[in-house]
C-alpha cells in the first residue's frame, strides 16, 4: 500500500488566522537532517554512540527457522556460554526494529543459540552478543494433528552479560512471544518475536 503524502501546515507568526503555508516533506526532512548534522559536528561523541543500534528505538528481533545442533560454534565472549559443549541448538535471527540499516525481515542478521535442556540462550548480533537466562514462562501445548505440538505463549529472560554495543542491556529483560513447533520427527521449528527492553 502506498503511503499518503500529507503536507505539513504552518500558520505565519504575524497572522495566526492567515491561511496555512504548505511545507513539503522534503523540506522538513532536509531541515531535520541539517540540524542533526550541525549537532553531530558540535558534539561528535553523539555520532554512532549506540554503535549499530538506533538511539531510543526498541530492540525487536524475530527468531525463525528450524533448529540445528551447533557444530564448531563461535566464541561469543560471554561468560558461561560454551557453544561447543553439545547442549546448544541454533536458528536464525531477523531484524524487526532497533538495528541501524537493517530493515528487511527476510534477511538474517545473526544467530540465536539455545539450550533446550538448560536455561541459557545467546544472541549473536551485529556489533556484539547477548547472554540470556530463562526465568519463567506462560505457555500451552497445542496438538498439531500430525504427532507434534506447538508450544505457544511467552518466555521471560533476564540479561546477565553482553558484549560490544549491547553491554548497555545488562540487567535488562526479554519477553519472547513464541510459537515453537516441535515436530513428530524430533525437529524444532521456531517462530518467535523477542521484545528486548533497555535498562
């Protein structure tokens, strides 16, 4: 659906009752970009202060796809996370909101690692990684009619450690809105929206 172009109306200072002046969106955006550039030149420490993160935007990602056992996993630099201990499975992460320049929810931006028989998870994202611990859930199992089940509901996780641009998330929380399909074959197929708060 094409977005409607709505002009921005502004009354003149001299005559509030005068007819509104129409300012194009391009002029408004150009002025905003120019103001941002002046601010960054005056205070360069604000430039990319969030690294790959968009300042003030919520961090929301989608976990999607079949899990695979981790073979020769990377060292994410997270304490207590050994991806090669045989307990982790991995699927893909897709961007929804909050990461600079990543807006295509069909293009993977990282990997999600989880212990199905433990309580740890790790997000490997552009600019760093996040360790999370499961703290609770509110889910129900729904029969898929083919010998498997859907685990649907929410999982709650706390963030005890992070690296890179995500260090500021230590102490924050993640609510996962999940529809995990446990197939009769033993495979697990994920579709989960992660709402990661900022402390």
